[in-house]
């Protein structure tokens, strides 16, 4: 394991260790309702409030063909550092893959990234954000759990409300993806769109379609659709679940997923609380100026 990968693992452990220490802290009233980036492929423009640590945990079961399936446990930790900037670290978690050659188990890759707000409307809601990320090759290439190469991606995120209840997010991503086996990296494009509806104060069903230009150096394009729902348990918790169906031959036939997102607490102390209060007051002033004009 390389020093870079070891350092990334240490960072993830330190972030997750904050869960126990801050789980009992009350979330200030100024905090907005939780908005997880899971479970769909499309990411929203929302940035975690300043000072808050948000953990998103899931399980993913993929059925590729008869006797060929996989299971993963992705985890992402997101921390709001500035009004326009959040840092994040994630992992594919424990991976289990079964095929005609048997079963392989091991830890997945590690992702380091950040979400930056580039543009917001007069009310302060992000309209355009960018999400650069590095996928570190912690998964075993010998076991077929990863390529053994790092991936470098950047995604541009936008979204808008449609009427009082509907919301649409659209992503475009481009990346340099490792092919493994000493092969050169290849370019991958991503297009995705997700439409959600606020069916109630808590329920947010969604439907999504996404397209990858390719997932491997010798593979073709992948297209799939998925549908699910997010249920918000107050401002701190949300659960989700859904299913994904492959549209073309390069996509898995069926994928089922579910997970939990939780705002652990304020990890920046009083500075985070005050910054969020200033942020809420500034949003109120911007909204008033916008309505007056």
C-alpha cells in the first residue's frame, strides 16, 4: 500500500472517529434540512452547512448475470468548511464479488474530493457547483476488486426548481480513468439527470437516467435508469432506497440499494454556529432584496 493511500485511510478514520464525540450535540436551528448526495448518481449543488459533519452510508447489491453478483458498502463523510466549499472523503467500503471463478472479498477504493459553489441565485441557493475528485487505488487489483490505478474526475452540477414541488438536477462529468494492467488511462464522460418531487414534508421520490461513455478501456457505453425515494427524519437524518435497471448490455441488469445519511454534529465549535447564523441572515437579506426588486 502506497504512502498516499495510507494517508487517505488515516484521514477517513479521523473523520469517522468524530461521530461518537459529536453525535450527542444538538444541531442548531439555523441548520437547513439534510440534503444527501446519495443514493443516485446525480449530485445536487447543495453544500453542507459550515462546521457540520455529514455521514452518508449505504449498501449496494448488483446482479450482473446468473451466478455473478456483487455487494458494496459505500461511505462518504462531508464537512462544510466555508459557505461555498465542502471537503469530502469516501470509500467503497467492504466489497464482495462472486462469479464463475469463486468469491473475492476486500476493501474498496478511497475517494478524496471537494464541492465548490461557483454561482448562486439572489436567495443564496447554489445554481452551479463543481465536484473534483481523486479515486485512490486501495482495492486489490489481483482479486479483481479494482484496476490498481488512480482515477481523476471533475463534475459540473446544476439544478432548478420546477413549480412548487418538483426539482431537477443535471450533471456532466469528465475523467481520466485507470485501465489497469499497465494500460494507459482512458477518458470517460458522464451525463445524468435526476427529477424529484416533494410528495410530503418528508417523502422525496425521484427518478434518474445516466450515461457513462465507458466503464473500462475495452467496454462500450453504459446507460441505466433508477428510481427510489429519500425520507427525511427531521433535519439530521434521512433514509433512502431504490432500484436500478440497465438499459444496454454493458449495464448490470439489476441493482438494489439503500442507506442512511446523518448530520453528526458541529465539528468547528462556536465558529461553525456563528457562521451558519450569519449565512442564514445573509440569505434572508438577499431574499428580501430580490422580492423588493
